[in-house]
DNA sequence: TGACAGTGGGT
DNA sequence: ACCCAC
DNA sequence: GTCA
C-alpha cells in the first residue's frame, strides 16, 4: 500500500521529473555480456532495461539491436562468449556505460561515442551510419511520447483492483497492451529500486506432475481425504488453489529469484494447512505468509476459479522447467539452453553443452524424477550397510532423509556412516566406494571419487536384477563427535533444517551438519566469530539447547514450509527474542512449520542484552546469599543477654544499634527461618540463571565456588 | 529495507 | 565467483 | 513474496 501511495504522489507532485527519468527503451533488444561487467551489474542493467520496456536476451539472434559489454572487453572475446563467428553489422556493440548514461540522462543518448566495434576498414562508416539513423529514429520516436504506463499498467494487472484512478486516468493515450510479458516479471509498483535479486534457486521444478486444473473442489475434497492417506494431517482442502500457485512458485524458482518462490511456497504451505475450504476474503487475507498480493491472487481463484496471471507465463517456461529437471542443471543452465533455441531433451542431447554431471543427469532423466518405494530404499540401505560392515564391523550406517522420516516413497537414499570410536571412520569412504563399485552397484559418480579425505559422495546406484532402476545415492562419512548434528542434518527435512537453523541463529547460535555453536558474533549478517561448539551427543540435545521439544524423525516432515517464529497462544506476535521468559507456564509457545512447540529456556550469550541482566542478577544473588548467611551467623551468635547489656551500658552508638537489633533477635526462630529461606532461595536460583548463560556443568561449578567464597 | 540456513563440490 | 546440490 |  505505502508503495503505491508513494509512486502516485511522486507522479502528481513532479510529473516532469517522472517522465524525464524514464526513457523509453522499448525498441532495444540487447545482449548484455556479463564477463568483465560482473553478474550483479549486468543484472541491474537488465532490470532497468526491462523496466523501461527494453528486452534483454541471452543469445545473439536476429532480434538483437545492441550488445552491451564492458569497455575493457575486446570484441574478439565477446564473439567467443556469444559463440558466434561474427556480429551482424546492424547490431551495435556498445560500452555498457551507454545504457547507464541513458538511464541517468533520462533519454536515449547517441550511441556513437560508445561504439566498441572493431574498426575494420571501409564498412565501419556505413555501419555507423546505419546505426545512427536507427538511433535517431528511436529518439524521435520517444520524444513525442509519454512514458510510464507500461509500469502503472503492470501494477494494475498485478494488483487486481488496487490501482487508484488517479494514475490511470491521467496517463493512458497509448495502448499499453504489451505489458512486458518477459517471463514472469510481475513487478512491484515502486520506482527507483532496482532489485538486484541475483539469487536463483528454491526447489527444482517440483516434480509432481501438475494436476490438471479445474477439477471441482467438492470432488477433490472428498477424494482427497481418502487418497491422501495417513501421512498428512487432514488433506488439502484447497488444492485447486495451491496447484495454480504452485505453477508460479516453480516458475519463479526455476527462473527468477528464489525468494519470491520461497514466499509462494510458504503461502502454499499455509493454504494447504488450512482446515477448510477458503471462502471469504477475510480468510484469505489472514493466512500466515499470505500478504496483500497473494491474497488477491487467492481471492481471484476462489471467486473465478482461475488465475489470469497463469495465462501470461512465458512460453519458454515449459522448456526451462524441463531442463531444470536434469540433475546438475539449474535456472541458469536451463535459461542458457533455452535461449540457444533448445527445446527438448533431444535438442539438449544433440546440441547442448553439458557438464559431466549434467550428462549423467540427462542420461537418467526419467529415472531420477521417479521416486522409489520405501522398500527399495531399504534394500539399498542394506547393500551399503553390508559393504560398510565388511570394512569394519564396528561401523554404523543408516539411511536418513525421507527414508528415516518414514515417508512412503523416497527420491533418493541418504546414508550416513560413522564409527563410535571416533577415528575408524577415516578413509572409509574410499574403501566403501571401491567395494560398491566393484560389485557393480554404483553405476555413476556425480562427485569425483578422487579425493582421499572425502566426506560426501553423490552418485548413482542400481540394485541387481532385471527391472530395477538407477537411483540416486548420497553417502556421508562423519567423525563420531559430529554424529548427532550430522544425523539431524541428513534426516531433514530440508525446511525443517532451515527452520531450526534460523532459530539457532536468532539466538546467537549457529547450527550446521557439523555442530551447534554458541556465542556466535555477527556483525550485521556476517559471522565475525564462529562461536564455540556445544557438546551435543544426541539429536535431542540440539532440541534442548534450542528450547524445543524433541521431535522424532517422522515429525520433521515439513510439507509445511515455515519460519520459526514466536507467537502467543492467543495468536499475537509477541516478537522475537526467543529468550523471552515464561512467566505463566505454557503461555509461550513456538510456531514452527505450522505446528506449535512449547519452549523451555534457551541458552543466552553476550550478544543478548538479556545476558547481562542474567549476569547481573546472578551476581546480585551471590552477594545476597552471602549477606544472608553472614547475617545468619552473626545475628544468631549474639545472645539476647549481652545485647541487653549493651543497650544499657554501652556507648551511645552501641546503644542505638542494640535497641534496633534487639527486637529482631528476640523473635528468634522467625529470624532464623527468614534468613535461611532467603539464603536458600538465592543459592538455589543461582544455577538457574547461570544455566542460561553457560553450560550446566560450568554453571554448577561456578555457583558452588561462588557461594563458598562469598557466602560461607 | 534487509533477511529468508549453512555447507561443500564442480567449473 | 558462480552454479548447483544436500 | 512475506515479515519485522
Ligand atoms: O537444501 C537442503 C536439502 C537437503 N538437506 C538435508 C535434509 C534432507 O533430508 C537431507 C537429504 O536430502 P534429500 O534431497 O535427499 O531430501 P529428502 O528429505 O531425503 O527427500 P527425498 O525423498 O527427495 O530424497 O539433506 C538440507 O539440509 N538442505
Ligand atoms: Mg533423500
């Protein structure tokens, strides 16, 4: 909301400026060469270009008008990078500064100054002229026109009804129909901010085949409950919504940015979790992880049964999704291939440039997308386990991942290997692979098996027999002192891990497959000091340190994606600071991946201001305890008689004190009881506070010595 | 406006 | 440094 | 994309 307000305000207040700063680049289709420019900068330029109507393409083709490169780059290198023999004359090879200048000047600047094409005798002149005239055309074209719509129009499409009339009524004239359908860019209405998102990831094309749309919700509801079976809590009442959103989620994951995709995923999980069919706008808008924009999309689906947005996905998207399915290929590789005109796996096999891993991924494309039965995973586990025991009967080997979580199907088999003696795990990997390979069980390596001190293996295996398929196999060999953290890590789920690690982070700790560290110091977001590993023997220890109730592997399945966040039972977000103290029992609970946890205490560290509070109270307690025991001894050793003597016959000061103390001492056991109680209370509560700023053992030791020194 | 997990292998 | 994966 |  605030964004929209901002931009329209800006428009009203200073229309000239708004227009001036927005050159129309719609005639420009440019290849931006990242080499020398840097990926981030290239992307900023690309975003700006797209935002002003221009188009960036990855591969030089007939639609290209410009090639933007860093000025230090030789044209020869550019050719090599683009995999072309020659760059057509009509295409201007220009310094990327040209675009920057255009943007800052707010208009198209003559390109001449920026041309970087190699000077090759005669034809340069004509080429230059060609380009010049072309640019002039563009410039004149833009001179008469207004700007802005494509963007405000976009906003309206994205926001549904949200766009206020002020913008649309004043600005229209040219039909904006070509709202840049570039991929999935559904950009926010704010100006200025070039989002340099640069990160791509988040879920490879979600492999479950997208369920065909438009199944009657009623049907789904009934069928779902019985088909979904045991594992899920109660089934998805809104599949017709989540399916649609899922399309966008994977599209974003496979192309643009992981974070938008993450947003979608959380929202989808949230919807799946909802106990009933979504009916009112209120319901939509109150879902956790569903904000204004998604609420509108959801609401549109609820009302119309359709999401217009889905009609505008980039046609290339299908091919991209297809290619991201090959193991070892991500959004970048996929886009490269697509932009080279590749469309099918056949194309890829024949003409694509693949890494070694991707070749294997392609070879087993179908098999890798399949999930195996739990039973088969168990067999694979046995094979590996046997091989391990052959090496050393003391070795332990267990299948983790989805198998350990009890899932009915497994996408791969993840096996952890270690030895309780803490040493014998060394060198096991190589020997293990040797055995498994010689038996023909392992068919391909995705990681090179060359390195001697290897801890992680990714490969392909196949059970002996006729109708068996190639399966992905992951093996890790870990030192036994890391067993718990490694087991926790390898069991997942991935989102469970991420949640837990985030929780650790928010408490000044850091959780990895190696260890749980405390006392981590971060400056901003980067780690300054790694912290020190906490002693962790079992998975449960990690839960304990984090103040979580233990969850068995079967309960770590977060079909629900979610951030660990703290909420009150009554639903109010009490905000942050996991170190909040429970005053009333059970009042504080933890919401993780859609399920709640009650928390006990959490270790603190000096990063927290609370740490000092605890330290302070601790010291206070020590002194207090000392005072108490001192008083106990002192006061009780005085007898009433001598005090009375003092009261009468002592110096004036002594008299005064004596009469003050006397009434206290006279209530003899009352005094004793209070003192003892106070002392006991102080002493007892010391370790409680100490506990939270240190490990228990240390806490006890320190407490005891402190009491000895100051108290007794 | 910045964070959304933390790590390791491959190129 | 980037991409991709667990 | 959402949240704080
Ligand atoms: O991004 C990730 C991916 C995986 N893991 C951990 C948790 C996961 O359980 C384990 C094994 O990874 P895998 O990809 O095999 O996931 P899975 O849980 O076993 O599911 P699948 O059935 O697809 O194999 O590695 C992470 O911590 N982060
Ligand atoms: Mg797995």
